[in-house]
């Protein structure tokens, strides 16, 4: 389930980071967690980490997927979250 609710964007950055890390420990190829974590990395100016998530999504989605496109757009600065 994709969480595009306002509460997702209002959470404590450290708490969000912790939750995405836990999700990826349980399921390393979780595309939604990779996208959300990548967006968080952009928000906290850790572009190198955001790009790593993007590269992993490119491998998981060789023919593209929603999560890949959303993160790509977010990195490019043209993506927006519904809660913003």
C-alpha cells in the first residue's frame, strides 16, 4: 500500500529513516521503501544515497515501474508529493 498521506511527510526525519531501514532489512528489494527512502535522502541532501536507491530501482525495474519514475522525478526536481 502506497502511503501518500499528509502524515508521511510530517514525521520526524530520523524516525522515517529508521522505518525505511527496517523495511529494507526485512525486504531488501521493497520498491516502495526504496523510493520513499530515496526521496528522504533528497530532502536531507544526501544525493549520493538517493542515487544508489535509484540505481537499485533501475535494476529491479528494467522496463520501468512507478517507484522508479517517482524517485527519478523527485531527484530531477519535477516530482512532487501530494502532501506538499
